[in-house]
C-alpha cells in the first residue's frame, strides 16, 4: 500500500467519524428540547421473572447497572423523557387467573416508579408528561399488553383504567373470545360485537387502542369504529419484512384519516427478513416436538448448525423510513420493546436512542420530522384520546354490555 493511498484512507475514515459525531451531536441537542417518548418496555415482567428474587422491585436495583437493557443511568444516556411501561401478561397463563396476574404486574410497575422519585414520575395524561419533562423526570405511564386481562368484562376494563393503564393491546399472542391474534388461529374474522364494544368503551374512557399483535382484519375493524386515533405500540412494517406482527401497507395508508401512529419496534425478527425466515424455519423444525426438553435440545442444535443472522440499527431505520413514506411523518413514533433479550447491533439497550436519531439525520430527516417522531405525534394521539373521552362522557354512560348479550352467548 502506497503512502498516498494510506493517507487517503485515513482521511476518509476521519471524515466519516466527523460526520458521525456531527449527526450524533445534533440528535442529542434535539432531544434536550423535545421529549423522547418510548411506547413499550417490558421491564416490569423482567422484574417479575428475575431468577434471584422474583417480584422483588428493591432487589432489581435500577440505580445500578442491571443485567439486561434498562436502568436509570442508561435511560438518562438515551435521553428518554417518557416511557410506557408494559404491564404485559402472557395469554397462555389462563389457569393462574388473568386479572390476578395483571394486578400483580400493575403493582410491580407502580412500586418500581415510586421507588425512584428522583428519576421517574407517575403520569396519566399528556399534561403529566409535559410537567415531568420540565422537572427532568421520566414520565412513567402504563400500557396493558393483552385484552385477555379484562376477562370479557367492561367493568374490569374501567378498573384497569382507574389504576393508571393508558393503552391496552387488544390481544397478545392468543386469540380471545372477541378478537383474533396475529400469531394464533383466527376464529372471528376480526372483532366480534363485544370486541367492538370494547373499542367504544376504551374511546369513552380515554384509553388508547393498541393494535400491535392483532390480525389485519382486527386492525381494519378497529379503524372503522374508533372515534379516537389508534396506536401500534410496538410493530414494524410488513412491506419490508413479511412477519404477521408487522403492519401491512393497506393499514398504513388508512392512518392519516384516523390520525393514529405506528410506534416502530426494534425486535430483530420484525425488522430483518433474514431473521424472520430463520425463525420460521426453526418453528417448522420444532413443530413435531412433544416435550419441553426436546424443544430446548432441538432449538440449541438448530442454532448451532444455523447461527441466527444479526439485525442492525440500519434495519430498524429502514422501517421508520417506510412508515414515513407510506403513512406520512405524522403517523410514526417509537416503540422499542426492550425486553431483556437480544436486540439489533447499535440498539442494544436504552442508552442507544440518540444513535437511531443520528442515523435518520444522515438519511435526510429534518429537525421538524425528528421532533414529531420523538414525541409530538404520540402527544397528539394521547391528547386526542383525552378530548374524545371528554366529549363521549357527556352523552354516553359506562357500558354494561356483556359478551353473552352481544355475541349471542357463543364463545369460540
């Protein structure tokens, strides 16, 4: 290698580093003045399932570096201003009592928020987010992941709202008596009559309707009847990665009329087609297994023989570009879904949000675009949900409808 070529390569490297520094500096500066709102973090379940001390909020000390992806120092580095903490419960635990487990998760989240008053502030509205931002606290809201938790009861839905839940994902991975899940067998061709009443009651309460995890037909039904903007708290674009958890372009094109937002997630299988295909092949291999031990053995063997591909920050940025292109800049937000497991290279933990913004800056996103992405869009949706509730509560009482009345007493 000649001296001239070596100097040229060194100069290119230095210029690339300077560009990186400029974009990252711009991103960090922008997030000082614009709240960054993340739509989904599963930390309460991580605390519940923490092997050394399950359920123990004090043992899982966020003032120290935790073994997974979320703690106070890294939230500060990531410039997170507001967080919807997911009070997720699996749909496969019916025998434990859905409502019981849901209440336990809300309890864990509320105790966690209360334990760190110097960093976290409980929040229930758009105004609360603004107030927390001015005080330098992370506004902490609750999002309930899975309508199975209400056990077909609108009274339970209202009780969860009263406990602070500000969005509900209509399903998780299990099809309900009233709504089809994306990763389960559909039974209802969308929402049943009771499912539609759940949406109406959520509108009346001011609880945002989260359409992550549901089938496209449920998405369409909800868009047809919701009086307020909907959200997808942690989904990506099916136009780029053919995964059933992603949002089809046919739904993205409907968001401008509804006003809703897709909070693009970082989950590797949702942002990389290679990983989605890898997981599909693995599932096919595991389909014939009959025991959990065999399942684990075959999964380990498959991973050893076929290492899983890696997703990167650039894969994630591609999905933000796609949603902006198809739905428009007013309909995209952030829903990371940090959950304690592997995430894309460059977005390994909650400290990495500014790097995503830097990548989008390099792709030509304006400051106005980035402010909408960071928080302005979800602010608008939350405010509109609140205004819709104020209007509906003047004319509509709390619904006393039951699934037996509306679905003719038949449950699939």
